[in-house]
C-alpha cells in the first residue's frame, strides 16, 4: 500500500496552524481534533487505521506545538473558525470530524454553523461547549457520586505521575502507551493548561437543546472510567437529539481513542459506514 502523506501550515490572522494529511486526497475526509493533553500526533492509531479509505487530516490547535505559540495562551473561541479555515484551505467537501475532550469545543461550535461539507461528528470523552449541568434528564445523584468518587481522583494521580486524561488503567496495563501519552503532552509543557482549562470551562455555556441545531449525525464515545467528563452525560445528551448514538468503551478512561484504539476505530468505522 502506497499512501500519500504531506505536511503543511496555514497562516491565520494571529497564528500559524500545523497540519498533516495522510491518505488519498480524492477520498472522503476525516479531520481529527485533539484534546488538551495532545496535538496532531495523538491520533497516530486512527490515522494509520483510516488512511487507506479516507483523507485523514490531523492538526495542532493554535498555541499547541508545532502550531505557533500565542502570548497569553490560545482563546478557545477561535478554535471553530480555525477548523473551518483549515477545511476550506484543504478544499474538503465531504468531511467527518472526530474530536476528543477539548476538541469537542472546536467541533460543536463548528457543527453549529451547519457547514454543508460536514457529514458527521464523533464526540469522544466530551460534551464540548454544552454545559452538562443544564441537562435536565441527567441523574443529579449519580453526578454527585461521580464527582466525589471519580473526579476527585485527579490530584492523587498527578502526584503518582499518572496523567488523569490517560488514566490509572492505562498506566498500569499499558505503561509504554501511557509514557507515549506523557511524551506527547510534554511537547506543550510551556503552555499554561490550567489557565486554558479555565477558559474552556468558562466557554461551556450552551444549553443541550442547542445540539438539535446540528444538521448531521452525532456519535458519542465515552470511556466508562473517565474521571474528567461524566461518561453518562453522553447518554443523557443523546436522548435529546433524534438519531444521536452512544457507544461506551467500558475499560477505558478519558482517552479511549488512545487506550483502546482497536475498539474505538471499529466503533467509528461502523458509524461512518452508515453515513
């Protein structure tokens, strides 16, 4: 198999975005949108899997290496326009977007503009700019228990050298993969992720009903051991949107795409095959 791969940059008004395109340029496209602990390389297991059938695009958000640094850190409000500009720059007309964690902020806002090229979105370990606390059918007692027993684990994991977005199971069962996750995260060690995380939380203001404005199929993929985003929020959101699907990965944390790539890829494959 001989797949093309090219690297490029896109100049935006106040930054330069780095991207990679792998696969046949004439095929339908998948754009992979990374989370706070990653960059374009986070998707290596997805690009390798899908690039024989899709034009796979992976990029680094503004402020994330090797895209240009931004003084004071990036503003998540700029992410969706960056994604739109990249899709336009690459002249993609048949697009699916697969997003994880922070990438959900980018993707939900982009999808709400109802771009004609967008055929489907996958939201993995994320509700994006949708505020989970505004989900009326979310089990509040279950959420309280999750906050006390799961979300509260983060400080202790950091102290043990475990990245919470990778999770304790990955560190224990796949230490080499966990180390790679940390290596990718370390490429942005200079970025104030705590400050960026606060900006993301401040931007998570949308009502769940807003998802009904998205004009393409939606698939949620939560990892059931996620300690950053309550995995059952995906089920509550999907019940609000006709046709939205949920596929849980039971023995995975926040980064199921990285930890359980074979299963994640099959779920996405099955979903996209019906688009």
